[in-house]
C-alpha cells in the first residue's frame, strides 16, 4: 500500500440531546466511527447513554495534534465544552446527518 501524503484525523463530540451527556473521541476514520456509534457499537459508554448525535468535530493532518487536542478537551470544564459546541453549532444539530448526506451525494 502506498504511503499517503495526507492523513485525516478527527476529534469529535457526541451527545444524546442538547446539553446532555458529552463524549469526546478521536478517530482516523470519522465515517466508520460514526456508523459504529449509530449502530450502538462505538463504545460501552456511548452505547449506554445512546450518544449518537455528532455536535462538534475538528480535523487534523497529524495524529499527534489530534491526540493532544482530544486530551485538552477532555480536561476542559463542562461549560467550556458547551460554549465550544454552541459557538459552532448553536442548535446542537446532528452534524453527522449533514456530512453523511454530503458524502453520499458525491
């Protein structure tokens, strides 16, 4: 397999409802990861709380940067995380539905 010049890594936040339980994750494949979360196979925590709504994500080229950001967000206070989400997604829309429809129409 040839080495790629550019990789994609994502840090993302899931919830079950606006201002609900928050989960911060990291992945190298957002499509696959969101499908697993949607099917209830993402992780025990996300399955237990039915966290399927993607409310925030950031993309990175370098895995080290993504891991560093994930750790940073996990250490933030809850109100900081909520402010971050609401700055980009004030209605707590499920961004995965939007992204999924964009990628399936290509």
